[in-house]
C-alpha cells in the first residue's frame, strides 16, 4: 500500500487530468491482467503498443491506471513510459517522470537525452550526459552514438575529440555504430583525415558506415575520394541506399563529372531509389548545374511530387538560369497540383519576376503571399523588394523596406543595388552609410555596389574610404570587390591604383581582365590595354565578347588601325565570336577616326543586321573631325530617322556646318531643334574637394569663390601666353569677333573647375576634373600648357575618355 500511496501523491502533483484516473475495464482487459494482480510486463507491452500506434491518450490512461494500482512498474516499464512521453513531444512530462523515478539506468538517461536533442534543447542534453557519467552509469555504444548526434546537431563536432578519447579507452572505437557517429561529428568540423582513421578502424563495416564516410568526403569537397570509396563499397558487395546516392551525386557535381553522374543515375533507376525525395533532389541539382535543363525536367517528371521541395528546387533553378517563363509555368503547375508553396518557392518565383521585370506578375504573387501570411518572411520580403527595384519602382521598394521587421544584409543590399542600377549613386551611398550606422554587417555585395556608385559619380575620395573599409573587414580579397575597385579607380581617373589592385589580386577572373582592358582603353592607353590582353591570352583565360569590345575600343582610342583590324578578324576566326553592334561601332570609329571613311561606310553596309544609332553616330563624329560634310549629313539623317529627338546629333551637325562656316545651315539646324523642342545640353564640369563636389557651367558666376577663380584664370592666361599658347578661335562655333571668342574660351566649365582645383587642392597633388561633354581643342591645348606652368598632373574625363596632362603633354597624344 505504501508504494501505491506514494505514486498517487506524485500523480496528483503532476497535474494529469482526473478523467484518466478512472479505472476502466478497457485498460485492464487490454493489459491482460486481472484486478487482483499487477503484471509489469503486460503494462510495458501495452505502453509499447501505444507508442507504435501513436495513441498518447490511451497511453496516459494506462499511466493513470498503473499509478492507481500502486505504480509498481519495473525499471524496464518505466523506461518505456518515459519513451512514450519523449516520442509524443511531451518533454516537460518526461522530465517530471524522470525526476520521480526511484531507479534509473543508462537507457533512462539516453531516452531523455534524445528527447532534449529532438526538441532543440541541446544544453539540457549535454548536462544529462555529464550527470550520467558522474553518477557512474554504463557508457555503452548506445550512449556514445546518442551524444555524438547531439554534438552534430549543435554543429560542435570539434567537441567529439574528448568523447573520442573516452570511446578509445573503453574499447568501443571499432564498433560500427559508434564509429559512424564519430565520422559524422568529424565531418561537421571538417576533420576528414580523422574521420577516415575512424572508418578504417571499424572492424565490421556496415552499409551505414560506408555511407557515412562517403557523405563525409562529399560534404567536405573531397569529391574524387568520395567516388573512389563508393567504388570500393560496391566491390565489397554493399548496395548503396538513398543517402549514398545523394552523396555521390553531389561528388559528381563537385567534379563536374556529369557523365559519371548519368551512369549513377542508371544505377539508382535499377534500385528504384530515384523515387526517393533526397535522391530526386540530388539528381535535379546535378542536371541543372550541368545546364542540361531538359534532363533535369525529365528527372523531375519521374520523381514523386507530393512534397514542396522538388517543385521549389526546379522553380529556383529555372529562375537562377534566367529561364523565367519556365519558372513561372512551373509555379502555376505546382498550384494546380495543390502543393502549397513555402517561403523559398515564393522567393524563387519572385526572383524570376524581377529578372523579367514582370511588375504585374510580381504584384499578383505578392497578393498570394499576403493571403498565406508569408509577407513578413525576410526571404519573401527581400524578393518582393527586388521585383520593385528591378522594375524601377523604388517608392514601393522603400515601403517594403520600411515595413520589414527583420532586416538583414540582403534587405539593405537590395535597395542599394536598386539605386545603383537606376543610376542614383548618391542615394545608394546615403543608404550604405545608414546601413553602417545601424551596425549591419556589410558584405561583398554591399561593398561592390557602393564602389559602383562611386564610379558612376566619379568621386574618388569616397571610393578610397570604402576601399579602406574593405581592407579592415578583409573583403578586399573577395574577387567581386576587387573587380569593383578596379572599375572605380579607372572611372575616377586613377588608372595606376586600378592596376595596383589588379596586380595584388590572388586570382584574376574574366571580369578582372575585362575591367583592366576597358580601364586602359578609357584612359587612352591603348598599348597598355593590348599588353594586358596578350597577358590574358598567356594565362589561358578565354576572352568574351565584352573583352573584344575593350580591345577594339583601345585600338580606336589610340589610333591603332592595323592592330584593330587584326583583332577584329581574330575574334571571328580564332575565337568563333560573332561581332555584335558594339564591335561594329568600335570598328566604324577606328576606321573613321583614322580617315578611312570609305572603309567605314563599306563595313556598315556589311553589317548583317540593321545598324544602330551608335554606329551612325560614330561615323558622324568621324565626319566632323575630317570635315566630310556630305557624308556627315547622311549619317546625321540616319540617326535622326531612328531618334528624331537626339540632341547630340543635332549639335554635331551644327558644329560641322559651323566649322565649315556654313552659317545658313547652322541656323537651319538650330531652328529645327527649336521646332522639335530639342535643347542642347549645357557644358558642365565638376571637381571633388574635401568630400564635396563643386559644379561649374560655362561662364558660371554663381560659385562663392568666383572672384578668386577669375583671378586665377587671369594669372594662368598670362603665364601660358608667355609659353607660346595661341587661342584656337575655331573652337568657338559662333559668328563673333576674335576678341569675344577668346573671352568665351576662358569661361569654359573645365577651365573654371581647373582654376578652383589649383586654389583648393594641396600643391603637387593631381587635379581630377569630370566633364559631361567632349573637351574642346582649345581647352585641351591650354590645359597642356597649364600642367607645365603649375607642375601638376591634371586629369580630365570627358564624355569619351580620360586625358592625363603632365609637363605640357597629354596621354592621348593629341589623338581623341
């Protein structure tokens, strides 16, 4: 009776419902015992049956009946009852029962350890293991495998060292179950060498041991070794299971051994494992990464599709491969199959919407997202923001950004990248600063986007500061950041720093080479660009269409006519690259600028598709330089047929007539511009000083330091006159007196910016000026003389290229 009374008191304290305490004939009959006797074994069997059938209610009823009859289960029975509560996710009840058990053994501890682990309460599981060991219970293979699984779940495989030592002392290291658990632990922390030693030490390897080691090798990028071990496993007679196939498919993917992967697919088909979810997804990954999307689609059609994972996987892969229509079609099929999408499905289909700039479709998906309550999920929210950003709807993007409750680095990056792509570098940099103020860790995407913003604004000082940040955070080693740095320095006028970043990179990819070639081309250093291209070929890096755009542009800017024609031919014959409109534009400018206008026209006639505005505009620019009025008129006519409002063409045509002093035609062009509402873009130059950008227009008198600037201009005028400078009045395309022309020349925006730069920047430092139009011939000649007088390097970037003035010379060699 004492035993019964004690358990009744515990029963009441536990707070179980009183309805389970009522004795029923059902429980007694099922247990197979009479009212007068207590059969612990029969109750244990009944509880075991409740676990198998997932009948927690009946199990609790049996528990109540057991306690009412005295609760005199043996330890075996109590462990089964404990396991019932653990398996039913009633961990609190399991803990109470464990604490009140008068006797415990290793099984009791391990059962509760597994419960803690499955509930994600890993610290509790560790504490129980320590208590088990402290109380002197047996440390058997069951204990070690359970606890090593806890360490794997915690991603703390390195703690397995201490457990391994204990296992070794007790002689369990050759046990297949313990060895496999150790392999899993060492796999998590990347110690493949130790895992292999453990595997080799297992005396009787089973299928799980082999699979564990193959998985360890595949997960740690030892792909070749994984396939070799898989072959050994087959030779000793073991047949692979679903987990083995999933791992070897990953190894094939890592080695890009797609043929081997297809052979293994055949092996999986024979064993029917292609119907397994893990194997099916691994197959989809293999075929999509091999860019064999048709085979991936076929594999998808053959695997079970009741789960959301294969659907999400295919939608994601279609979206990532820019097959956006297929991604959307797959999403629609998924909905028709009544499979519920999850946050990853929505994020992928929204990525497709963003890529195809499908704003209306994106809005429809957003409505669906709101209906299922996933609009607050950070993955979905970020994808929605990307849709609006890519579609140019930054207001909607910012609304979602403000409403996001769980902003991460991707959230911030999405808006920053959106502003950069829309050409609003100032807002992108402002948001970048806000991100840093909120202590959000910037990533390589953040830094590369911020550097792109600096490049678009040509603000070197800010770019240098961001470069310093990347060095502090070690992101300067990331190849995407290094490429952005090259581009930023090149576009901000510091080509030497761009080359320094290029040379310090651990590895140069195609983008790195292209950025450096384009940078040299932009600075008029054609021969340096070609040397980089030759080095690229020596390093066996395959050039792309973009590479040859940079190479041909370099030849055009440097007047390297023969080399340009040779590279154009090589591009087609040696590399099999079909010329695109950008290549033809470069060649037309190369030939036209070199005076081969007839060959330029012939090349245009040979273009296998309709020539673009850029081609005719290049020919027009060459005609202006070489004063071919008739061909220039035809070129301008072709441009205006395609773009009647093109301001640059009207201006070039007017300038060409003005140079030839055909003033009636000049007046006619200007009258035509007025009739169409076309306005000439005013000349604008800007210079950065102490973090601020100062803008100047032609004849600008609005700057606070205008008097000092005018004084500096008078001094410069006097000084360079003494060195032999003679004004080129032809640069003023107005029918006015020469004295007025000279006055107008000295209020050009680039000269105002230069005077300000001489005053405000430290003596001896380079002066960098940006200009929105082509620098005029007189300003070019004047700045050459000024660079010699002030003994400073002056860098001017006009709409076409950079000019580096130093000691009376320009890097373009007067060819621009």
